[in-house]
C-alpha cells in the first residue's frame, strides 16, 4: 500500500509524500486545493501537513499546494496524456492502479446540449485511498442467507461510514462461498470503479472467483446488460440514486436474482424518500437492511433490520449488533447480554460456546466456526475483539 500511494505522485515529490505514505494503511483521503492547505484524513480525523511533509494538527505554517503542483500531479496521474483520459475527466474522477480514486473539480467545458465535454483548470483534487478489508462482512454475513440463497439486502449510511468497504467484502465472500452458503455467480455493476477498483478493466481488489465486473457503466444500464449476458445469481450495485435504479433492481429481482445495494442516508425513512417512498414500500424489494454509522469517530455497524421491520412504518424493531469496523481491523463493541429466551433462533450449543468465548475476548473466527446464529452471538457479546 505504501508504494502504491507513493506512485501517485511525480518522482521529484515522493520524498515529501513519503511520511504520509508510511501510514498508508490509515489514510482515507488526501485533499489538495490550489494555494490552500493540504488535508490528510486518517481514521476519521483531519491533519495538515507542514513544509517537511509531517502530519500536524496546527494550521499555522501548513503546507499549501500551488497551481503548478496540481497541474503536474494531474499530468502524472494521466500518464502525461490528458486526451487519453478525456472520458474520465468529464466524469470528474480517475481510477488508478490499486483501485484508488482521484476526484477532480475545476472549470467544466459543456457541449451544446449542456452535457459536460471535459474539464479544465483543475485545481481541486481528492485522492480517496482504497482499503480492502478482508473479513469486514463477517458480522453481517450470517444474516444474508436463506435456504442457500442471498436475501435482497440494502446497506445504508451517511458518507464515509464504510458502505463500499462492506459491499466489497460481501461480494467477495458470496462469490467464493463460505460456511454460510455455496459460492454464487455475482454480477457487479461498478459505476465509479470503487468496489472492484478496476484499472484498464482489470479489478485491483479481490471481488471473488465467481464475480463478473461491468466497470464504469451506469447502474440501471449495467444491470440490464449483465442480466442478458452473464446470467448472475446475485446483482451488486453501489449508491442507488433514484427511481430508475429501483426499476432496474425490480427487473433483476423478477428474473430471479438476489440484490445487494447501498445508498446514502441517515436511516430507512431518509433513503426511502430519496428512492421514491411509495415505490420503495409498494414493491418491498429488500428483505434485509444493514445500517452503518459512526461511534467515537469510527465506522460502526449499528443495526440489521429484517423485511417486516423495514416496511412497518419504515421503522419497526431492529437487531442491534454494535460491531465496529475501521480501516485495518474490526472491533466488537460491548453490548448488554440478552436474555437467552429472547433469541430468535439457533439458541443451541454453538451460541453458548460462542458467547463464552466472546466474553473472554477470544472472538477471532467464531462466527464461522461455532455454528450458532449471529443474533444469538450478538446477544452475548462482552468485550471480545476481532
């Protein structure tokens, strides 16, 4: 990861960026604006850089990137051929080797019909560092399966809380297969090249051995193409945007596909309003809703809602899991022990064994091996760490 991050910068600037690259596993974003301080976001916190490239919390004397530096950086990222990246420029981002994404802003150049032809005078850049966390989906995976197939699942949260990270690992584990279910063919529509992190069409992230990736294609169109060409058992998309996406999902579901999707929102009601509440409720596509957020500045798995709970006034009862995950590792939160009689299912020896191990802080891999349900294990969490 360190070398990948350094490769983003021209050779003559790598010594300056080496201190940031040394902490690449924790770096989430690097924001550069012409003649303004550079910001580095790490583990939910913003840092400045001083003139030696060291991280600092002090704004005084913070390093500012000049227009020339941003122009040179953009040329380097585009392999010194802006023309070759014209399509990417008009989309406002470039995906580079390693699956990292460089967001761009500046002056838009429009076509006669008002669409964007390209972008020039690009003086704002946001380098989003791709982090592939194997095992990020371990807490959620037991909820997804019913009779060997995947439930239609919606993952929602505000920006920056781990939706894409979770979706990526779900795709990988569903594709490869696990103790919860056999491997399934997954059709992944990666509109913004963030999930698979494709570079020149080749995924840079592990999305599983049975996954077919349609890169840089609009979601609604991409779902239709994959259904016709690749016969997926599961369709996965990131960041639903409106009723057109919902219509495409409905078509996929009517063809027998299971659905995995994410959406921005503070809760079910918020997301339903954005996607068209009447249709969201009427069609009732989703059987499971995974809600992410932040606690103490860390991306956190807050709740899992079953179908009847999603659509009962769009609020309903929820299973509180309390699992934290962040760049590099996952940490279980302390959850009050539940009354064993209140567990929904699977309250056998596996659950009892798992609760005992979790209370002693030995949680690694237990969800896969104990044989109990995730709901049962969550009820007995103490202070175990993954």
